């Protein structure tokens, strides 16, 4: 899989990885997610920056990604912040 290798290389380097949620996701969450039982699927979750944001705001989030390296980063980030679900 060409793209899997490319994304694994991107996340291995870490120079361009963003760690904060995008402004669009923050606005969408505030506008659309009213109840704590809201379930969110982050397709292409990368390092989990949005999953962590959702968890910190009382939402249940699950993430999938083609890159195994990004999923390792996401798990580590969630564990470090105490937000594992």
C-alpha cells in the first residue's frame, strides 16, 4: 500500500505533526454536539488530536487511520492525557 507507507513516514518524522485541534473541529463540536452521549468517529484520525479534544469535552470518540505509526501516537497521547476510552 503506497499511501500507508507515505503516512507512516510522515508520522515517523514528527516535524509536521499538529498536536492541537483545528478551529473548524472546535466550532463544529460547540455547534453540533450537545449531549455527553454523542458518539464521534474520526476517520483518518492521525495522531488523535481531535479524539483527545472530543474526550476532554465529554464526548465518546473512536478513530481509525491507515497509518499504524499514527495510531501508536494517538494511543500514547490519549494515555498520557488520561483520556483512554
